């Protein structure tokens, strides 16, 4: 539980405010960069609202960020996750 008490100065604790924001709006921040911040819809939101599988979600994530982060490495990850999805589909047969 977040402590809503006031400090000696009578102001709300800055840590409380920061913690409250993170608890209330985790989508308002990005850990480890800003490569998703410029999109109108965040990849996690698209993935979630469309009920994508793990591998599909990874492909969406890397397609969105490859130009802004790891370029060729992210493209290789897209291929890898597509290959894993193909294997999963073949294994179901």
C-alpha cells in the first residue's frame, strides 16, 4: 500500500507521487529507451487487444522498433520468431 502521509514540509512526498503514477499508469513510461514512444498505439496494446500469441507479439514488437533500436539484429529476431511460429504450427499437425 502506498503511504499518503505528508513530510515535515507539509508537501506530499515526491516518491509517493512518482510511485503513484507508476502504479496507476505503467503504460506512461518505458524502461530501457524510447523506441516505442512515438507510436500512436503501443505494441503491447495492439498485441493485447488482438489476442496475439507470444510469437506473434514478438514479431509485432520487433517490427515496430527495428529502425529505432537494433536494426539488423531486430530483423533477425523477427525471422527467428517466425521460424518458431512455423515450427509450432507444424508440430500441431
